[in-house]
C-alpha cells in the first residue's frame, strides 16, 4: 500500500475521467462470515456513485442477503430468487433504485437457496449476463465461504477484493480462499488439464507442505515447457486485492503487509494490499439506523479510509 494520505476526491475524479466507458466488475469476498464484506461493498459502491459512476450492487449472499439494509432500502420486490426460478426473468428486471441517484441494487435470494446449491447452468447464466447490465461498475457482495460457485463469481470479476479481520482465524481463512481461488482458476483452463493431479495435490496440502505455484511451475516444466510459461503468466497476472477491516492498532494495519509477503513466499501470489478500515463505532450506529455509513457519518475516519482504498484500486485498474 502506498501513502495515499495526500490524495483526495478530486484526484479520484481525474482517474475516473480517464476510465469512462470501460465497465468494471468488482467482487468482494473472503473466506469468513462477518468480516465486513457487505460494509465494504456498500460503501465502495456509494463512493463510486458519488463520483458520478453508475453502479449496480448484486447481493450474492443467497439466503443471507442483507445489503439492502446497509443501503437503507426495504427488501426489493424482485430478487435473484425470481431470476433463478423463472427463465424468462432478465437480470435487468431485478434492478431496484436506492436513495442515491446513480446507485442500484439487485437483491439476493430471499429463500434458503444458498450459493452452494446454485446449479452450474444458473451460475453460468448469471456470469454471462453480468456485463449486459447498463452500469459503469458492478459490485458483487459474495457472502462467506469457498464453495466452487463463490470462487467462480470471484474469478468472473475484473477485480477480486478480499476482506479480512486482523485476527488469526480470519487470516487463515483468507489464505485458504486465495489458495482455493487460484487453483480453481487453473483447474478451469483447458491447457492445464495435464497438471490436474499436481494441482489437486497442492490444493489439498497444508501451508507448511509448501506446494507453491512455483513448485507447480517447476513440475509443469518437466511435462511441457510451453504450459509452464503460460502458468507463470497466469500466476503473475493473478493479483487479488486485500483490505484489513476493523484495524485498531498500527500492528493490525501492518498485518496486511505481512500477508502480502507470506502470500508471495508460500503461494507465489501477488496479494495487493489496498488499504485498511479502522474499527469505528459509527459502523454499528449506521447499521442500527439502517443508513449507509458514508452518508450518515461523512466526516468519520472510516470515510477517509474508504476514499484511500477507492483511490488505490482505481489507480491499479487504470488502463
Ligand atoms: N470497521 C468496522 N468497525 C466497527 N464495526 C464493524 C466494522 N466492520 C464491520 N463491523 C461490524 O461487523 C458486522 C458485520 O459486518 P458485515 O455485515 O459487513 O460483514 P459480512 O462479512 O458481510 O458478514 P456476512 O458474512 O454475514 O455476510 C457489522 O454489522 C458491523 O457491526
Ligand atoms: Mg454480508
């Protein structure tokens, strides 16, 4: 993470100006429940919409959908339940307005569907129709877990953003998510079919056994040097973003840097630490009031944290 403190919203507007016209999908995930994924999704979306971008949030937490509450809107009439239930329903039919002009919501399923139970055909339909939405930014709130469907939605995005708390269980889950999503990506590429046994072994290994992508590249080189080169390119291009949420101390903030180093060392993966969010009582106050944090407490420290993160991610996605 670079020093972003001098940046402000006008710098961000400059970047946005250059980015007009290129639609972006961001997926917000993380292995563990309750780490702040919905808080991050809703407030990043609000930041983008305040910058004049048309933003659609899709609540992919099927069964536990609650992002409408973070945005201060009642449960929308149409949800993803309708989309998955009726083949004639289009994704754009589900778009619900929010109190912000440029911000729209597609609400998650209100039944107990659960993302793990989504059939392949339903998942592929959704992924293939995402980019038809009339929006500059589409933000996916993925919910908890590392089921194949969640990993596939993460991989379908232009930017995958992971949220973690600065505590061991959450950090472990994040590493597990990174590893699972990376090997899921490889397992989907036909070119790497020959490597399936090695990839499966690596996926099921413990961190300490160190079956890193670098080791897989070495093994791949013995089988087929061209595939090894391609694999190296895939590894270099795979760069999930990381946010540390509920930071209380400098040590908490620094965990993001350590995770970046560990991710590189053990997995060979470039984890991009895009910023932290302080622990702040205004969060639960805004949750209680069912109002978006950024609008309810615009001068809170957290709003500055969100601006820094937006700036960092937009700078990175600048083409
Ligand atoms: N930075 C923060 N400061 C204070 N409280 C926070 C912060 N971030 C999150 N919380 C608290 O944690 C709760 C969980 O956040 P949130 O609902 O965004 O997590 P989640 O990852 O989306 O959870 P789930 O996996 O259940 O969907 C919030 O209701 C809020 O009270
Ligand atoms: Mg959530």
